[in-house]
């Protein structure tokens, strides 16, 4: 039976917990997490990204997360917490569920980049 986007988001949000800016910053600073921006390149070019974040567009995530592909990004480590964010907070949980399905045990949803900026989070271009 086909799933709607709402059903997919509900399922993703059920398994990918939210994380606060403070929690994300602390985990990344301690070297226990990688923060991943899953927005498109055009979005990143226009607004910048969370300071220290790795940019992996949503459409490439599974290939970059799989150590068995030539596209694997070694910064994605199943032993670390993976913290994902997007523009408004919908792509991040979907990417998080895909990551969990691939064996990443600790995946969190930071939400949207705009909320990060509005809260005074550090940004780099």
C-alpha cells in the first residue's frame, strides 16, 4: 500500500528524535557527532550552513553513508551521532530514517536552518 508524505514523515519522526542547538553543538564540539546539511547546493550557496557542518544533499545521502560505495564519505561514521538538518525540518527526519535503516544507530533531527539562524547559531559560508 502506498504511503503519503505525511505518513512517511510521521514514521520518520517516530524514530528520529529532535535535538536542540545546544545539544548538537556540544556533541559536535566533543567529537561525538557529525552535523549534516541535507539541503540542495543552491540553498547552501544562498544562505550558508551551520558552522562545521558537512554538506551532503538529500539525494546523495544513502550513497555517501554506505561504506561499500565509492561515494562513501568517511565523515559519516555509524559509531558517531549523526545530526541532520534541512531548510524547514521535513527532509531531515526522512534522511534520518534512511540513515537508521542503513545501520546508523544514533541519528537526530536538528530541524531547519532558519531556526538555527534565528536562535543565533554560528553560520559559515
